[in-house]
C-alpha cells in the first residue's frame, strides 16, 4: 500500500512526532507507515485522514500486489 503521509505532513509543516501525538501512536509507527513497512488499522488510517482534512483515498492507495 502506498501513502502520501510525508507529503501531507510537509504541507502542514508537521513532524512525524507531531502526527504521532495527534493520533496517539509512536513516532516509529508513523515512520513505519510512511516507509510502507506497516499497514495501519482502519481506525488509525481514518484518524490520519481526519488530521489532514482529506479523504482516506487521497492518502492511502492500494497497489496491484495488495
């Protein structure tokens, strides 16, 4: 699964730590999601989308192999 969390964070001048605190996970979790090593739960993905004020599909995208 691809994601644009890093891009969305940059738009808001937000660090991984800032986002992690807002969605109540560790910075390492945000890092793992951005790197594509971890797929977030539905609840976490929705929280992230809400923080950025965009639709879930604007941040997360399934790849052919998913």
